[in-house]
C-alpha cells in the first residue's frame, strides 16, 4: 500500500468519526443532558446568592 491509499483510509475514518459525533450531538437522548449543562450556570448563581443572603442575615443577627 502506498501513501495515497493510507491517506484515503484516514480521510474516510475521520469522516465517519465526524458523522458519529454529529449524530450523537443531535440525538434526542442527549437533549436533556445538554439542557441541564446549559442551565447549570444559572443554578450555581442562584445557590451562591442564597448563600450570600443567609450569610448577610446571620451577620446582622450577630450584631
């Protein structure tokens, strides 16, 4: 086998992997996981604001 044949196999392999990743990313089963990941930053923000508010109230109660 020569260099051109190996490059052809490599090109086909990379293309098949690309199609697999695209299929995985757009499959219906992944939508829930991606939505949770996209909204997780907002969940962390709510949790940190609740923690800050409770800390402020505790410090006011201690004064």
